């Protein structure tokens, strides 16, 4: 299970390494997600949104662990009258790949927050016209064999 505090700290560090990401929003619900996009300005592009991970336990009495499902969005707000979503997605694609690479590098360091994520099997999905934003959704899965990473 991933510690939310460590996740916040890791994202701040990764953001500092990717200058194209201008803002991070952490959200827990769909309402908060849409609200954060409505408040986002074109001049603030690109926006990294981190959704509070969901968790599922596995195992039995003698062996237990958690799956953590991580979801991120890297989005730009655009004027759909002047711009095409696919053009913005093309601009954001290298940033998204850099973000996933930085997550992977972060897991190789001293902090093991992302240590059990299979970075060869993540999902990238294009996002279009959510509160005038478009970009990419990133889904990752972590399998931890004990407690909360960093807290046990």
C-alpha cells in the first residue's frame, strides 16, 4: 500500500525535474477532479493530476499484501475552436513518457515507494474534452507484499 505522504513528496520531486509540468493537483473524487480542471488556465499548462490510489488486499492469514492502483493525468486546457485535441496530445506525449520514466527511476533509488510497480505494463489513454482539457491518463499497478510502503 502506497503512503500518500510519500506519493506527494515523490510527485513534487518529479515535477521539479520536468519543467513543462507547471502545476500538480491531488484529488480524491470525480467532483474534485472536474473542479481542478475548471480552475486550470491555459497559461498554467501542463497540469499533473494525481488521483488518490485505490487499494485491494490479497492473500490469506499467513501472507497478505495490497494492490495499489495509481492514476495520473497530464492535461492541457485548450480552446477547442482554435486547437485540436490530437495536436495537444502529440505535444504532451513526450512529457507523459518522461513522467513515467521519472517514476521508474524514482523506484530504483533509495525510496521504494514505487518499487513493486511493473513499469513494462502501464496504460496510457488519450483524454479529450473534460472541462476543456485534453491529454493523457496514466494507470499503474503496484503489488506490495506487506503493509503501507514506507510505513511498515
